[in-house]
């Protein structure tokens, strides 16, 4: 089992640069994929950024160049640095970790971009 806890969301002004954190615990050694997804009101959940199981780093076109996914293996934490935020980035952001057996999700953290 893997437990994921996100933090770092909140109300942010347009152009802001918050950083989301995802702290993992449990059977972390089995994880071969890390990702951030988001879900805006009345929209489907979408992939934002990921470290894929084949070693690639991928980003959604809408965040490419503005968001950066990173990880600190010593802290068992994955981060999402978000820069130049726009109102359309408003969503609940979810951390996702995958093993060959299944995927795990955090509870989500709300990010609201508004002046």
C-alpha cells in the first residue's frame, strides 16, 4: 500500500508561483510512475505532469514551460512547481503514484487562481 498526502494549494494571484508537495509513505519501493493530475469544475481529470515508468518526464501542453515536476527521494516527496499561474489553472490538483499492480491517489489540494 502507498499513502499520498498533497499540500501547498490555496488562493493564488494570477502570475503567482506556488509549489505543491506530495509526501508518500508505505511501499514506495514499488512505485514506477509519479504524476500530478488536476480536475477543474465540470471538467474531466487531466494529466498535468509525470515521471513515466520508462524514464520520461512529460507535461500537458497547457503547462509546458510554466510547471516543473521534481522529486526528492530522500524525503519521499514529489513536487509541482507552478509558475505564471492563470485563472484557467484553477483546479483540484491530485498526486498519483503507480506500481505494476495499481495506482494510488492523494486526497487532492485546491488551487484557485484569482485576483
